[in-house]
């Protein structure tokens, strides 16, 4: 069984957090209170940005570290 490299795990985690953000954004559409809706949108945006960091910024560093460990013969 193949193990996931660090970058792959980070990408999956980022997609999960982005999904949570989009689910919160969809939930905010049914809230009757405008203040609650605004707060929920900001929360959703924070989760989407967090997911974007995990998807786009972290994987290159983790994959590079994983590749170096593979070359050195470690896991």
C-alpha cells in the first residue's frame, strides 16, 4: 500500500477545510438575521482561506522535505 507524501496529505486536508468553508457559506444563506449572516460569511471565508493555505502554500515544502528523506533512505 502506497503512503501519501506530506504534500498529498496537506492537499487533502486543505480540500476538507475549503469544503467546510463552502458548507458554512451555504448555511449562511438560510439565516434570517443579517448580522448572523455577515458573521457566518466571514467565518466561511476564514475556512476557505485556511484550506487554500493547506492546498497551495504548504505542499511544496512538505513534498520537498519528503523527497529529501526518500533520497537519504528514511521515511
